[in-house]
C-alpha cells in the first residue's frame, strides 16, 4: 500500500513554508532527507532559505545526519511538482479550516498513490479536514511544536476515515526522523499539549487584562518556577512529588479540595484593543531591544542546553556522530 517502509524514505515534501513548514524543512534536511517545498507566497523561496540558514547553527549543535545539507532543498513553482516524487508529505498551511480541506484534497489528488500526508494543524481534528479528499485513509495529523527542528514532540492521530495503518506508518516515520512521538488513541480538538498550553495562556491573558501581573512577571513565574521542573518531568509526576512519600494519593487527599478554589479562569478573556496593546507592549518591553532573530537564537541555545542537561541529547555534536 505504501511506496516504501518508513525507514526507507529519502524524499519529503513540505507544503507551506512559513515558520512551521520552514521549521519542518530544516528538520528534515538536517536528518539527511531530500526536501521539496512549495508555498504560494511570491517570496517563499527567499524566506524559506533564510529561515533554514538561521536554524542551521542550532542543528549543527544537535548533530547533523550523514549527508545532511541545505543544498538538498528544492523549492518548486507548483504544488504538483513538490509532491510528484514525495515519499512523505507534511502540510503546514495557515490554520483555516476551508483552506486545509481544499489543500489536503489537492495534495491527495497530486501525490503518489499510498504516500502518507500529514497535517501540522494545531487544533483541527482530521475528521473535519479530510472531508473533500478522494483517499482520506492516508491523511493523518502530525502536530509539531515550534520550532519543529528543535522541539522533539509530534502528536499523531487519524480521523474517522483514516486507515489505522497510516497512523502507525506516520508514527514510525517520525520516530525514524528523530522525533518524540505521541500516538493518540482518539481525536480531541487541540490534541494534548496545546490544550494544556491554552489553559495557561488564557489565565495569563486574564492576569494582564486585570492588571494582576505584567508580561515579564508571567514569563518569569514559569521560567524561574515550574518550567524548570517541567523540563524534567510533566505536571502529573511533579504534583505526585508534592505528596511526599504518599505520592499522588496523598497529594490529592491534601490538595484536592483546592481544585474548587477560584484560582483559574479557563474561559478566554475578551481580546479587546486594550488587552491587545498591553500584551504587545509587554512583549516589546521584555525583548529589551532584541530582534526576533536575536530571541530565536537565544531560545534555540537555551533549549539545546536543557535537552543536553536532561540527557536527551549528547553533550557535544561530536558525541552524536560516534
């Protein structure tokens, strides 16, 4: 059914070349794949190559696969050219349901028979996106985290009309391509990590809107607090440790009643002009004159340091190739 086994993939197509699609292209190039890319923007090729060049120093620190090169990128003039010989396709178009439906149907019509097509959607269930495809069985969600070339996690799940074998194939391919994979048993809007991120994000916006905390204070409360623990273990095991020798059972007995306390407001606040301006101004102040490129480089260095410190990466690039 599939053109090849996940371990034998050599050519990947990236359709959509913005921050996410470009990040995927950088990741696949660094893993030694040939990558074809297409994006309808007139300056897509220039922007994509600039994004990959900016990501490459971090990828070199992570350790490049044998044969990895930015020269293995081909930007095509049409979608059809991009996917003509693809053995795997990663779609990363803007988050608009109608656009996703149309694009996935076009990819399905143009791609070689059996080639798995994955969507980077950050929230739409595949069931809602595969409605116009002639062969919906090969369409899966492969949800990454920004930047895809650096953050290991990808969440994989199919829709109601997806062949379970396609989900299995995609999960294995991502593993071979160096990702940390969660294969979900069922669809849920936003998947797993984005639902957790969204809860924190909504509360942060409420606090800014109500003048309860500044953008800088909110960021510091995570990077200097629970974020340090979350880099080692997730919120569930972290809370289990709060129960001491009694573990999660003692934690729930002791702190369970506080779940009813008014500590969070999970309904989204109204994103009015005042809140919009406050968040933008707060981020500008927190950046303290650093450009987006400067901040990206700082983030990438920090994530690499965390991954190495927690044993998820070799200490040096040389160790990665031994």
